[in-house]
C-alpha cells in the first residue's frame, strides 16, 4: 500500500481521512504469468496500480501470431482498459500479465465514491487521466513520425528492462513491424 501512496503523493498531499477512505476501497489481486485478466468484450470494472509485474495491452486475433500489442505497463504504473472503464462498455482489447503480477485495484463504483467523498479524489483522477493521455499521445506520435528502427531504439533507451521480460514477438507488434523486420533491425544495430 505504501507504493501507491508514494505514487499518489507525488501528485498531491492526501489527508489521513481521504487516504483511509481510499485505502478501504482497494483490493489486491494477483495474476500468474500469461494470465489474461480482462478478456475481449468484457467490461473493465477496475483501474489498477501495479505493485509488481508487467502487463500487456493487446488486440487478440484467431492466429496468435497476428495479435496486435499496443501497450505495456510496469511496476508503479496504473493499468486499465481505460476507455471501457470510463464508458462501462465492452473492451475492444485484452490485458495480460506477462510476469507474475500483483495489483491494487479499485472498482468503477468505488472510484466514483472516492471522487464524491474526498477532497483530493478528483484532482488525482484528473492528473492520472492526463498522464495516461500523454503516454497514448506520445506513442501515436512515435508511430507517425519515427521509423521502426527509431521506435525500437527509443523504446530501449527509455525502457531497457523490456528486453529482459517481454518476448520479441510482442515488441515487434508494439513498434508496428513483423518479427522478421525486428530481427533485421536488431542485426543492423
């Protein structure tokens, strides 16, 4: 619980009363390596803070080699099929634990209660949403403005630990190339 408190206190100072109320709404969930914990067309009911582990966001396909990975989240980051969570409509993608993963999560209804009953809830929610938007925007800009090789290099300058925990087939999909193209990029570098 201290990890999430430290993370949120980077945004704002939280009173003991607000923190106690927020903590009372959190649930710890753990997932085994490779477990899919949000399936296609399920409604996302949680926003979660990753205590340990790595999570992949992807669009499943009948042929697993054709799956489209479009995001990763790591320790001390929030994870959710956020569009499904906000609209309470079916998700167009899945969430998968790539490693043994432990999260602290809050339901949609409980988050609404935090927003309504605490002084700081709305501020934290807004700033967290803004950060998620900036991550998404940066990724889209990279896809539009950088070559595949530049995206690969940038990814590993920013997140060098990825090579240790994420299979190359997911990385190739994430940067928008085939596994063969990624192999050629890696040979050139």
